[in-house]
C-alpha cells in the first residue's frame, strides 16, 4: 500500500518527484475522453523508468497465439490494445541542453490532476549552473471535441539564456509487452500543410486473421508565446516537429500552445482521414487554448452536475469516489455503441482486450443511474451487435448457443488462457443478468423485446448444451469450470455458475412467453425447447452442506484446509505476487466474491439470514486480490447491518488505486471496478433497490461521515438523495411525481 498524492476533494496533488514510483504516478494521472487518452507521462525528455502510453478507443491488433501447446478450440490470436503515436512530446532545451528530470537538480515539483475540469498540469523548478528554470505544462483531451488534445507550455529562467521548445508527434512507438521490440504500425507518411500544420499517418500491420486494420492520422499545430527568434519545421520518418527558439531575458516567460487532432478509420473514410485531422487541428488553433479550455470546463461541469457524489466529513472517501467517476467517464460515456469499457481504459496495456464481464456486472448499473438510459442501452447493444461472434465462440467448443467472450474487440474470443477463457463461462450469465437489471430499473421492455431476447436465447441455448445430466441423482451438472474466484480452476459444479445458469434458463423461458408474437415466431423456439430450459433450471445441482447450512462454492471446496485470511502472515500478501500458482490453487483463499456474487445478483430471492450466514463463512477467507471483490462484500455487509465492514470495504474499493492497495496500479488503473465505489455508496450505504419495479432505499450513515448525497436518473426523473445526521431527504428535481419507499415507508416525491 502506498499513497503519493495529497488528500483533496477534487484533485490529485503530487508535491515531490517520485522517480522510484514514476509508473504509479503516470497511471494515477491518466486522462481520456472516450476517443483517446494517455498516461500521465512527461511531455519533455525523461530518461528514467517510465511506461509511455497513448491509446485510441477501438484500435487494436491480433497478436498470434499459436504455440507448442495450442489445442483445438484455442483462439487464433490474442487481441491487444496497442500503443499509439506519442502526441504529447514537447522537448525543452536550455542553452542547447534538454531538461531531463531524471538527471536535473529538481528544486520543486508539483503535478495536479484537476478532476473537476479534466485537466492535468505540472510545474517544476530545476537548478542549472547559471541559475534556476521554472517550467509549467498543462494539457487536456477535449470531451467536447473528442479528436482534439490541447497543451500549454511556459518556461521562465532567472538568467539570460536561449530557450528552445520542440513540440512533436512521434509515431515510432511500441507496446511494452511487445516481443523483441516488435512494432504493430506501418509508417504511411508525413506531410506539411499551410499554416505550419503537419501530420503523421500510420496503419496497423497486415495480419492473417481477417480482422480489421486501422489507419490513424495525427495532425499538429503550435503557436508560440513570446517572440521566437527561430520558428521552423522538420519532418522525418514517422515524426514531425516544430521548433521555437527564444533569446530569453532573465525573468521573461516564453512558451507555446500545442494542438493535436487524431482521427482513425473507425470514424472516417481513409480518403478523408488526413483532411479531417488537419481541419480539426486548424479549427482548434483558431479557437485558441483558452477557449478550448473553457469549453472543456463547461462540458465536465455538466457531467458532474448529474453524477457527483458528495461526502461530508471524510476527504479520503470523497477523493476516492470522484477519482473513480472521473476515470470511468474519461474512458466511456456512451457515445459509441461499438465501444465498451476496457479494464485498464486508456491507462495501460495489461489485460490486452477491450471488454470483460466487468461491464455488465459492475459498470452498467452505475451508468444507467447517472449517465442515463441511452448510455446504458449503448452498453447493452454492444453485446447484441456481437452476438454472431458469441455463436462462433460456442461452435469452436462444439456447443450450441452463444458463448460471450472473456476478452474481445469484435465478439470473437481473443484471450489465450484456457482456465479463464473457456472455463470462466459464468460471464454469460452476467450479460443476461444485465438485461434483467436494466429492464427492472428502467421499467421499459423495448430493448429486451427487440434485442435483448436474442442475447438471452443464445445464452440459454448455450447453458442447455453445456450441462450434463446425472441420471442416478436426477440432476443437471456443469463440470470443468472456473468461477469468479480465479484462485480455483477446473472445478465441478461451481455454485455461482450453476445457480446463475439455472436463473438464466428460467428467466429466458419466462420472457419468451411474453415477448411480441412476431418476435417469438422469428426466433423459432419450440415448446419442447422451453420445457427443457425449465427442466434444467429446476433440476440444476447446487452444492450444499447441511451441517453448515450453506451453499458450497464447488464440489470439493470443503475438502480444503480452511483458514481465515487474517491468519496469513503479512509477508505472504498479496498471494498472487508471493505464492506459486500451484499453492494458490490448492489453498482455500478466495480471490473475489464467488458464492457471494450470486447472492448479490439474486439478493431478491434470498432472505437476510441466508445472506448473513454465507457472508460469515466466505468473507473471512476472501483476500480481495481482485479489484472486483470489495464492492460486492461492502454492499452485502451493509444489507445485513455490518456497517463497519461495509465501510472498510468501501474504502478498499474506492481507494484501490489511490493507495495502490494491490501493488499493481503502476500497470494501469482498475477502471471497470471503479464503478464498485459508486455501487457501495448507492446500493450499500443508501440501500437503493429497484427489483420488482419499485424504487426503495434503506439508508445508513457510515461512522465519521457527516453526510453524503448523490443524484440518480430514474424512469425519466432526476432525484436527489441526501443522507446526513438529521436523516434522509429525497427531492424530485425533474419529472413526474413518484412513490418511493424509505425504510419501509412509502413517500410520494413531487407532491
């Protein structure tokens, strides 16, 4: 655990240069706008350890996976997000010597991520032989103009000197996880245009997998601040640069503003790609940095107005929830149904793929409530658009129906770890559950009747084909799976997998009876198929221990040497960095909520005592080494009255990256799990529930908090919720009146 940023309600503030933790700082100060983003790298030259990364939404490469142990059913390639051109490069030279904070004598250093405005800034002072030099950088990627990045640099020395500023675009980049310095880009050309605009064009390499290739153009313009003695351009392979040279007097401030437009063939025809980039950057330069910044501030203010969660009395908790909302919205805001929420967003290369089950299980409820139903439907439609790929994945395994991928860009599985990719099939049920949860929350059946039923049917057919019948016991079983707890592989009858599969089959059968007749006829579902869905659901084997009166995580879980996680020595944690994989798999320790994940999803079907009994058994063995784990435990803890535990686990999910709790934030942020901090407050502390078509709350106030408040969009209404020392207040800000239940009593909003 390590915290290197000061506590502040709306900012991350780093007040010293952490050379030894540069990767951590870079991850934490990542910014994005849904179209592109980058880690908090330095603009100028830096020779120390760093993970330089810029990433473009939906731009990826299929890296081959066929190796000596390749077997039938393995995916043909491993899809990976690829590092894109470095668009922030701006070298600073003082008397012909580059500033390099790894080598220079740093007098002071401050880096600030302003989450309220979506702006990253940095100011430092270095000491050279003749005196000191002060440098200021500021940049943002525009959420109002998603193809635009704007950057400002200002330099002042306390002695006469020659200052050179060299803004550039450098497309000669590689992934950190590339083999043997492999590059995924072909360099198409560099050009100069009028008004000193320059561009670089690249294209992803050819591949044998018939997947899309991407063309990308980055265009740059720059304006000097102060009178430049020299102003020239230079072009090289995959590289364009401006150079401003100033004969600066002591105390004189000079600098430049840099504007970049990045266009991709996902959004433009290749013929128009360069022109769109050039037009975009020329417009940005004409508007000027200050106007673009004001536009950015207004756009972020509109988002925060609806989405902000305010916590009174706990700055660490406040910073945590705002940081997580900021990074989620920097990654995705629903503008494009072809995109989804990557586990690392624009903050790193780990996990390679664009989409996991995290989106449906964790992110969708939050986006539905604070970004609106249209954004939620974009996330749901993403899976419908990729249904053909899910059918393909099932066929690869010799199975019917649709198997949604563990990792994907196109709907086709592109992850190459068997125990995850083809045993962790429980993700299918999370996708089905998301359709149910959205329908319950919105009160609308339009999506389910038109699109969602296609997804449900494909998933149900998969489960009906994946089970096997145990004749002696007259039950259906599912063998050879990995549950949400990835610290156990290839188990039989994982309770969560079986229980959710049974629920999906029953729910799908129910929906097939009430969808429009024309849609039902189009799907071609027979009475016999419906009967089979119901039979499997009713006869699904669910491991259970009578003595303990609990559902057992899988068939042989109780055969393990059971012990509590707090009995582990400190030097053993985290297990995934200290123990061998073999030792982890043989242990009882749970990476993340597994049986409890099912009780969280299906909470409406179980009483509080059942949940309490399972929580008391499983939570002590859970090490929470998955970022997805703490929020589920926090919500369940709050629901059974364990507020102290709920608060402890909220802090873990809210500040997982801010405090580098799992010692892995340097690889990139845990974007999708960040939704868990919002869920922990709204579903946990505030007790919001919508199952059954009725909105209800059971609010609690965590210890040390004076109050908290948030807003939700619910069925065409905007509702403000405040919980403080005086009680709970609900206010209808927009929309028609509504009956809501608070602590068991019905109140009418809007009267």
